[in-house]
C-alpha cells in the first residue's frame, strides 16, 4: 500500500511539473515581444497599432555616467565619448536595408548606431545604467513600466500584447514620422526589458 502511495505521489508530482512547463511554454508563445537582433536595424512589428504620439525632442537619453543626449537635437553627434564616456568598443555594423557600413558604439547595457553621413540613427538599451527621460518620466531597464503614467496617465490603453508600448514621432509640420520608439516589458513583473527606436 505504501509503495502505491509513493508511486501515486511521484506520478502527481511529474504531472504537476509537466503542467507548469506547458503553461510556461504557452506563455512564451503568446508573448510576441522580442528584442531586435544585433545584426539588423531595429524594426517594429507594431504595424498600424495605435501608438503614443510624441515630439522627437521629448526623448532624452541619460548615460550611466549622468551624461545627457537629446536624441533628435543632437543627432549629428559622431563622438559619444564626451557625453557617455569611453565605449566598451566601436565596431563596423553592416546595415542590410541601407547596404552600407555604419559604426556601432557599445556600452554596458546599450549601443548606438551612427550612419556614414555621421548621423546618430538608432539606440538600443537592454541593461541597467542607461535611462530614457520621456517627457519627464524616467525609464530604466529593470524598473516598472508604470513610471510612464507620470507623463502619460492613459498609457495602459496603448499596451500591445501585454508586453510593449509603441511611440510615434511627430514632425514639426504635424505629420507622423516613419520612425518609432518601442519600450518592451515583462508581462508578469511589468519591469522594462528593452528600449529602442527604429523604422517599420
């Protein structure tokens, strides 16, 4: 009888473990958020999904050393060292869509792409240290996405797939740019996992 109880207990434990693994795998499948790959320019799968509209001057990148960069007004920045300090490394980056070689400035938890025309085109923040100031809301990887409520009280109406918020940049003529910004977060902890800009 004891042997049957032991077998029954083991069987129940294995069944519970398999159920947990199945639920976890389904949750992973349901989460369509994924970080842009390092060998391609950041792009969005958000398509025509509603995004929060902001001015490109509303985004300030804050370095781990406290240096500030206004992404749009300082877009002609070619040397990031005076702003963020010495990078971990600078490498050549092949931009397939543009068929040209760019420079990739890498820092712990972040990288920046500068095109041949010496224009700072993209940023990608995936670790703590670097932050974004978006209209006064300070956002950082590992911190809650709910910080966005300070600047956008209705931001929850813009959540996509329970894991991302998309931003559209408005140009000075009032039209929306092709450029976007995306902030991804863990749907369970609601902590930010990555922040980047790009093109559709």
